[in-house]
C-alpha cells in the first residue's frame, strides 16, 4: 500500500492537536513511509512556522530529517506535476472548485501509484477529488465529502 500525505496530515503528525491520535493509530497499524510531493513540502514551509510562531520551528527540522525514511519525496518536476494537474482540472474544475495545489497533490499521488490519500481537509473538494480518481481516502469520507464527490461525477 502506498499512502500519500497531504499537508494537514503532516501538521497532525508533527504538531500535537486533536487529529494527532488518528495519525498515530494509522502509523501504528501501517508501518510504511508516507509519500509526499514538492507542493506539500512547500506548503509545510508556510504552515509550520505560522503554527509554531517561529521562523524555523523544530517540527520543520524533524520533517526534513524524516525525508528519505518516514517520508519519501517523489522527484516529480514542477512541469510534470503541472501537466498532470492540468489534466485533472480539465476533467473536474468545471464541476466544482478545485485548488491548483490540491490538484497537484492528487496528481502526484496518482502518478506515484498511491492507493491512499491521507488527508483531513473536509473544507474543500480535495478528498472528493481523490475519491473521484479512485484513491482511498483516510480518514473515511464524510457525508459532506460524499456530496462533493457526487458533484464531480
């Protein structure tokens, strides 16, 4: 099983919050590296300092140290990711709001051969888009995610 992690999953992995126990339980049952892409890491460079209120927080240092072990960075070029994301957007952007970064993350997960997207983002169409392209989503889709998925079909 290849699991692709979104930024909000990594936030719960590296910062203690209400979602951290879910991440810890998943990690305990599924001892495998989480796959990530450059847009996710770039977003972590924006989110982690804001959450920690530090320019170079220890959580970001730990994330960097985990690359090549707990985290696997796929070497997709930005051009490749953009091309794959553009394909997704041409299929789905006319049906629902899809952010470019989210399209790049889903495109990277598919190109990496991932079967799972690890994502808590229930306020956007990210999880629904992942399900639309036949990725399993963890945690399971909510009722709202299912409604969003219906608009993408």
